[in-house]
């Protein structure tokens, strides 16, 4: 996801893990740096999350905090698209 997002202007990017309401919800990784998810057939030795479990999409609380933190970005994008029709 890093490459597609890098093409967007910074004003349209949201770094979820850096949101103040999200930071306390991040869990310390129980896997440490060896996070292979048992995907032997699709092994990726460079697949590391560091100290925190970054599976942000698995948490309804994080999804809610993300939507609440940036409603102007979400609604601004929607408003721009709907005004084009």
C-alpha cells in the first residue's frame, strides 16, 4: 500500500497508526519480529511489523477512530466526486 499512497498529495493521506486516538489501541506484538503468519507458500522474509501489531483493519475501534479523526478528508473526497456528476 505504501507505493499507491505515495502518489497521493500529503493532504489526502492518513497515517492511521499515528493518530492520537489509535496509538493507545495498538497492541504489543506477541510474535516479536518473526511474524510469518504461517504463510509458508507465500513466504516474505521482509514482512515485519516491528514492536506493534499493525493489523489495524481487524479493530472496529481503530476503524471508528480513523473515521472520526479525519471526517473532512473523507467527506471532502466524497463531496468532490458527487459534485462532478
